[in-house]
């Protein structure tokens, strides 16, 4: 593991991003302008010099802005740590580029889970269905919005 | 040589009165059938050596095949292990690695393999776990084991049967993924009380070298304590914690997530080390079998040639005796 540098006195112009998944390091040590993180409290834009933060993620779109290029991922859940030295670590369990998601399957999944939620009897079934509905509606919103 | 042949013939003559002892030889030969040499045999039997050669050759075939299997499995799992290495780094950057943290309830999670024939990786993991157990034990302290894999269970059950809480085997049967490991981690977290989880595994370095490693995961309470008392995690205080009802809730989620991530990487690394160790162990044993086969072949050929030479000498000297 590379050692992390202490926070510099001046704010650097770029933000260093590490975005890891269990099966891959999607982005490692890349310098970008800004990332927008789907935090559980709402979308959070992170620029260099952001105050150090720990936040949980909710299902949503993570966008990485680099110059004029914007790369969008849909992340399921996880954590994000923003350090004082302008390094953002994002740990997600599952993520996919937004253009690889099939919208018809999303609609179908959403309908399935809505139906399951209404027919769920136990608490755990209800919670499972609720998670499914949340994820699929977030996916739907990401695709249409 | 003629002298030897003469002695041999003499020996045959001496042997004939001993034929009455045949029943005794029969008893012995029924116990060790290969060693039965008919009395007065002219040449040494090569049957034993031939059988031995055959079995060594078969063993060599098996070990070679096992090596091939391990090599192909290794290639598959090595990329996955290397890809999973990014997963624990953010947590270490945030919380640091605190192997020396002093807590009451330690849980040692020992990761080992289910199958043997893979060199010393399992005994290393067990040795390290025992050492950690000794280091962390003390008055009013408690150390428990959670064991993944058959081989560490067999070794640890001998001396610390009482402190084993959970034991899980047959992890490697299906290719591991994060979902399985997180279910496993959930199971462990629900069933043990801990202040610090210490995961012991073999980190894969190369096919021939593995580093026994310990990763420490602290419970949310200990994280909070270390943060507040300017302990080992003093930096964490400067972080703003967003979301959730309380700070404790987020910290709990964080440490559980950290455990599942670290465990995932540890299981991957250990599976990779296992295949690497098996590959090199099988490689050396097929080489040993080859060496043994060479030695046996040499002995076999030498004996065969000696008996041929003896027979030739007998014929020639017999012919010479007739001529004179």
C-alpha cells in the first residue's frame, strides 16, 4: 500500500480518487476535478480541499468529473471517506457504468419488488422488498433523470 | 568370476539338506509375499524392484497431475486476489492498522485450507494464531478462536478446544464471492462478542513465498474509545461523520463493513497461497519421485546385468571344462 501524505498547506488543484470494488480497483489514484457522491444524506459534491468526512452511500449515481469528461457509475451501497489531504476513497459493493444498464430490466425489477413489498408478510421479507424497491427506483431515476 | 560361480554351485549343494525347513519359509513368505525367493535360485529376483518402480511411477503421475490442477486454479484465483487488494486500503488509510491495541475480548479468526498437501501454510497460520493468543492473554482477558477451514481446526482442537467458538469448513468448494463472505462475516459478528477481531491468514507474495499476516478490526466501542482518549486513532476525531442517527451507528456500520472487506481479501489471499503452496509442494514431490525412479532403475539394471554375466560365465566355463 502506498503511504498517504500529510495534508499540504495549500489546497491542491486536483482531487485524488480511489474507487474500489471487491473484484476490482475501478479507479486508483486518479487525479480528477470533482466527484459527486450519492451520500445517504443527499448528493455530495467533493472538490479538492473538502473537509474530511466519513459518509455512508445509498444507491445512486457516482459521477467523476475530469475536465469536460464526466463518467457516471451506478453504485449499490458502501462508504466514502474524504481525507484532509484531498484524497477521496470510495468503497462500494457493486458498481456499473450507467450506460451498461438495461432500462427495460430495471422497469421489470421495480414492478416485481413493488408487488413483493405489497404481499410481504414478515418484517425481514418487507425489508428485503423495500431494499429492492429503493435500488430499482434509484436506478430508474438515474436512467431517466 | 569363475570362483564365484563355483561357490554358488557349492552353495546350492549345501542348501539341499535345508529343504526340510520349507514350512518355516512358507509362513514367512505368506507374510511378506514379495520376499519369497525359491531356494537355490540361481539369480536374484528383480520382481520387488520392478514393483517398487511401478508404484513410484504411479505416484509421480498423481503428483504431476495435482501440480497441473493447482497451477490452473492458481492462475484463476491470483487475479481475483490481486484485484481484491484495493478493498482494505481505504480502511487502513482511515483507521490505521493497530495490531498492538490492548483490549479485553480478542477474537482470533484463523483462516486455513480444507485440504492438505499444501506445504506449511496451515501450520504457519496456526502457529501465528497461538502466538497471538499468548500475546493477548492475561488476567481478566479473554481470547476466542473462530476457525475457517478444516486443517486449522484439526490442529487447534488439540490444545484449545474450549476457546473455539465457531468453526466453518468447505469454504473453497465453490468459487468465493463477496456475497458469500459477507454472509460469513455476518454470522461471525452475530455469534461472538469482541473488542478486536484479529484475522490471521497467509498473504500471497509469490508462488514460493507467503507472509503470515494479521489484520486487526476493532469494535465500534473501541474505535470510539481510542478516538476520544487521544489513543491510536486520534485522527478520526477530525472527520465529520454524516448520515445516520448517531455517530455510534455509523461507526458500527463502518466496522462491520470493514470486517467483511478485510475478511474477503484475507480469504482470497489465503486461497491463492494455498494453491501456490500446493503447486510447489507437488512440484518437489514429483521431482523426488523422479530421482527415486532413477536410482531404482539403476539398481534394477545393475542386478539384471550381473545375473546375465554370471550365467554367461557359467556357460563359458562349462564349455571350457568340456574342451580340456
